[in-house]
């Protein structure tokens, strides 16, 4: 899988998990502690993500990092 494909897949997973929790990008970003545009950029695969932000996102979704990444 190329880097671009990995980012695209992660964005799809992130959007799916966020919507499963019925969270808007704005509400989710507030839970994560990042700006709303950052969440949008991740979902559109426009931004690479750090491990620290993966941890913040998993925590905001109340799932483990492994659970977040298992579909990659």
C-alpha cells in the first residue's frame, strides 16, 4: 500500500468511526483537542498524522489505537 493509499484509508476509517458516534467534525475536533479543519484534512487524506494525534483520536472515540488502525 502506498502512503497515499494509507492516508486515504485512514481518512475513511476516521470518518466512519466519527459518524458512528454521531459527531460532527467540529464536535469531534473539540473532543480531540484539534481544529475542525485538521479533522477534515485527515478525512480527505490531505494531511499526514502523528502518532500522538492518533492516540488523541482513539481516546476521543473511546477505542484503542489498535482498534482504530485494525482496518488499515
